[in-house]
């Protein structure tokens, strides 16, 4: 399923998510992506593919399967001005 964006282009939901995340990463250097299989694997559906090449592993971060660890890292990052 796809829907037109503001410029009238047809995008899948995955493409729209990737474009929105990339736009925010470009706009604000404090923004980063943290999650399971988001960097090297590019997510199961390849939604985030190409982001690690553009923004590096310091801003697109693979986390271990530990929800508590991810939450703690995100809270700590937000407390220091980062935008997870």
C-alpha cells in the first residue's frame, strides 16, 4: 500500500518512515536511532537500509535484545540533550 506525499510522490509506509527519519537526522545532529537490528541488518523489512552508511554507527545504533537497557540508554541520552 502506498500513499502520495506532500509533493505528490507515491511512497510506501516504509519509505515514508525512512525519509522522515533521515530528514530528522540531517536536520538535528542530536537525533539518533537506537534499536534492535537497525544498523547493520537494516531492519527485517529493510526500512532503515542506507542510514548507517549516510550517518554512521554513532547515530544509527544497534542495541542488544534488552528492552531495559535500551530504555536506560534512551533516558540517559535524553537527559544529556540527545534526541533518541
